[in-house]
């Protein structure tokens, strides 16, 4: 009888130790799965630790892939300069109107979402036409620069 009690107590403590080893304290999270892969996330994890060895980085509590692809559209508009584009979606020509540029040289880059520059140029007047009729129907980025500083980015839809 005594052996059974020890066996039951051992089993309870052993399984409790295994189960608690896989727990995390967080304020929220979720798990998503498709045929292509899965994603699990936690929000509000109070304690993390990062280990680095050679080219590898491991952050406790985060699932990481080898390569990250982040696409971010950030608007950095100077308050004194106003940039408007139309029409969007566009078919043949995109019109860009720059107001209050003063003596600043304003230029543009039209590029793919991956960052490949398709065309670039300078604004010679307040309103400029950019030909997009030779482009495939897709989504592009139009970045406006003021003397090498990006001031605004637009998502352009070519039909």
C-alpha cells in the first residue's frame, strides 16, 4: 500500500513538473495555422532574455525565422510642404502637385513594393505628370524627396 502512495505522489509531482515547464506568463496571445505554416504569438510577456552565438540569435519567448521581411510605409511630411497625387488608381498618367516647396529641389522615385526603382525624376513645376502607361497593373510606391530627404510616400495602384 505504501508503495502505491509513493508511486502516485511521484507521478503527480513528475507530471506537474513537465506541465509547468511549458507554461508562459503573458497577458494574451493566439495561435493560427494554415497548410503553409503556423503562427503563435504572446502579448505582454514580462521577462525575456536574448542569447547570441555567431550569426544566430535566440530570444526567449519569441518564435523567430531566419529572415524577416518588413514592409513599412511611413509618412514624413514637412509641415510647410504639401504634396498631392491624383488620380489613384491610375491608368496612364499620374499627376503630382507640390505646393510650398520654396527653393527646395524636390524629386521622386517610383518603385515596386520590394524597393526596385522603376523611374525617378525632378519636379520642374508645381504640377508634374509621371507616365505609368507602360507599367503592369500592380501596386507601386511613389516616394517624394526634398534634397535627398524623404518627405512623403504614396501607395499607387496601377490599373
